[in-house]
């Protein structure tokens, strides 16, 4: 299996399942309603904010893989749209799943010879390290979502 195939598989599994952790973004978030997604407890980010945050970076890095500029900034990564009803929440999720699938396709088709080249600028490291970081970032915040969801459910 090539590096591109391996990395795309890990992203796909983080979003859609099949990883050894047996937890993924789609199955986890799809089971959460908008009231829980917007529920704020103990100064933590909401599940909505964390979901947006995870995907903000996926979308931003995907732009680079499409040949566009790197326009994302940390300071904007939690600035999600106001979502107050279930339909809007489900629409956000549908766009996340579609864009994640497109990102997986971009990664699997990325030339293996370019993984160790700089990602837009030397200061950002290689394409390879950025994708590994995205995978770790996704799992990290997915874990937070799982814990927050359990905390919210236990408080009812």
C-alpha cells in the first residue's frame, strides 16, 4: 500500500469508521441532536463548535491539495455559523461528510513523491506531517465530543 493510500484510509476511517478505536466522526455526531450539540457545560466548547473545528481544518487543507492557497487561521477555527434547529445541524453534517469524502479522494490521488515536500511553506513542515497532524487532531477532538456527549446525557 502506498503512502497516499495509507493516509487516505486513516482519514476515511476517522470520519466513517473501520479503525481499531471503533469510533468515528460520522457515527458519533449523527447520533447527537441539535440541543445536545449546542449544550454548553463547564466552560467547554460545545459539540457543535468541536465538530466545526475538526472540519474547518480538513476543508482548509483540502484547498491546498486542490492547488489553492492556505487561507485558514486558528483564530477562526471555532467561529461556526449559528445553528439552532435539527435541519440546519443535519445540513452541516451532510456537507462535512461530502467534503471529507472529497478530501479522502484528494489524498489517495496525491503523488507519493510529494509527501516529504513542504506544505505551502517550510514553516508548516511536510505534506506528510500535516496529514498525520490532521488525523491526530480529528481523533483528539472526537474523543472530546464523545466525553462531552456522555456528560450531557448523564446530566439529564
